């Protein structure tokens, strides 16, 4: 582990420099980060972290805006939590916002921040800001600035404390949407890996599958100019994840393994700042009421892997070599496989890994799943506000082709039958 962790730390430190504090036992450094922004902080977090966070800030001379801590967001960042937190920002107008929690709370604070800043002069309707770059455009038009945001991650999962992304869910429709904007990236981030020791098994599994999704999806569509860096990030994160996820599942108190998974998820965050996720993430947005985000991506990734494989053999072969090294490809040699056969071998390895940690591997494994979710996912994929996911696929296509090509992938993921997937795609080409 030592060499892998050293490499992970170097990659993260080179990327974030002094704007990211990470490691074990580093929560106490939050006070010095918050003190950079004067003396009033709106702290948004769950009851679990209220006492330690408040104590750290008090020691640094930073007061709580409104003299209390604001409750964090529910899983998947329901839009009502965004509006609720935005109200607190408007009421207290703090010097800095401190989001303490997993991906849902940090995403909610990102969205509440731009809603509170732009709502009066642009629109308080959240739907306006979904998509890519809308927030930055409106900030430039209005001359407004977002409140400074410090993100304190508590779960090895989404990497949102390091990134420009914010997911928000409409619980009534059961549909998640995405804001992608550089302006959303927190000014500072902190991740004390010791905080992940209390995470339940389901959250741990979700985070494990999310980092694999971040790395494999970005890697599958990366440009030739960024290939070497993303290959290093992906290989390091995958090695850490494949080695240490089973150890954490077997022994949740194994803090060395927890630290390794924390750095792996951080590398996943690095990956999605260099490229974009695509098919599995797009589909996951329609499964929010069935399972966690990472688990939804974990189910879908093998099936998209088979679809993409003929166009991205170089990337798939590297992933295959990592899985083979750790015993998840038993018979096949990835170097001797091509096209769909290569994709199938690596897809089966992904499924074998998911099975080893007790994760679902088909959509039918999810209680409550039925074919209406396929219809909903196909319809969502045609939404212009999610178009970036179609364009960022290794085999990019328009919404007009969603039913023809994505439909079979979803039906394959429902049944586990890879033969349903189309791998002939003559109408497009992509260079790597």
C-alpha cells in the first residue's frame, strides 16, 4: 500500500496544493481555514459532527452564523433541502459557508449558494441553473460573487468536495439533475479520513462503486492529450479500491484500508475535473428512488463497457490488466482480446468485483425495479439539460439515437444478458 498511497498523495497535492487538507486526524485544521474568511460561518452538517466542528471553530475564534448549526441534506440532495439552506444563507449572510457531510450535503450547499446569490436578480427557480456553465454566465452578467465555501467531506464517496459538480433530485419525479460549473468548486476542502470509520456498509459500498465509475467513465472518453495523467490517476485509484474495499467490508474498523479508499475517491474527484462521466452516470440519475448513486453506476458500468469497448480498446485493456492482477479475470488475457470480447472480459471482472463486496449487479436485483424505470431513463437521456452526458460518451450520439442504442444497454443491465447490447455503431467515430 505504501507506494500506492505515496503516489496518490503526490497526485492530490500537486493538483490542489494548499487548498486541500487531507489525511487522518486533520479535522482540527478546519479552524485555520475558516479564519481566512473573517469571523462568521454558516455551518451546515448533521448532528454527528456538530460538537467536534463547533469546538474546532470556537477555538479558532470563528462564530456560528445565527448561533446554531444548520441541518444537512437528505440522501441524493432533495431540492427542498437546497431551498431550505438557501434561506439560511439569505437570512444570515455569513462570511463563509462550511458544508460538513457526504456528497448530498456538500452538493446542497453548492446549489444553495448560487441560488441565494442569484435568485433575486436572475431567478429563484432551481431548474434554470441545470446544465453546464449557467451559473458562471449569470455571475458575469450580474456582477455577483458566490459566498466562499469550505467543503468538509465525511464519506469516501462522490469527491464533490473537490469538484465543480452539484447533483440535485426532484423527489416527486424521482429524477436527479446536474449543475456543472467551475464556479461551484469549493475554495478550500478538508477530508479527515478517520471520519469515515462510522460509515455504514451500504454507504461504503456506494462510495467504492462511485470511484470506479468516476475513473472508468472519464478514462474511457479522455482525450489523447490527457491520456497519460488520467491513466495514472485511474490505475492508482483502481488499485487502491480493488485491494482495500474487500478489507473494509470485512472489517469496517480497518482504518488503513479506510484511508486508502478515501484517497481513491479523491482521485475519482480529480478524474472528473479532467474529463466527464457519461453513460452509467446518466442512467443513475433515473434510479435515485431505488438505490444509491454509486450502486446505480456500478450496475450500469459493465454494460456500457461492452458497448464502448470496440472504440476504446487501449483503456479497456489497461483496466483489464488491473483486474487480472488481482484475480478478477481468471482465464482471459486482456492483451489477446479485442473489441466486444475484450469488453465482455472486463465487464465480467467488474461484476465479479461487485459481487465480492456484496453489491447488486443487475437492475432486477433492486427491489421495486420494473420496466418503467427503463422508459424513464431513456426519456431523461433526451433532456437537453443532460445532453453533456451524451456528447461526452466514448461513442457520442444525439438524443435521436437514445432508444436505438441506449435502450438495449438498459435491457441488458436489467436481465444480465450482454448479447442484447449493440456494438456496431457505423454512424460515428471517435479518436483516442
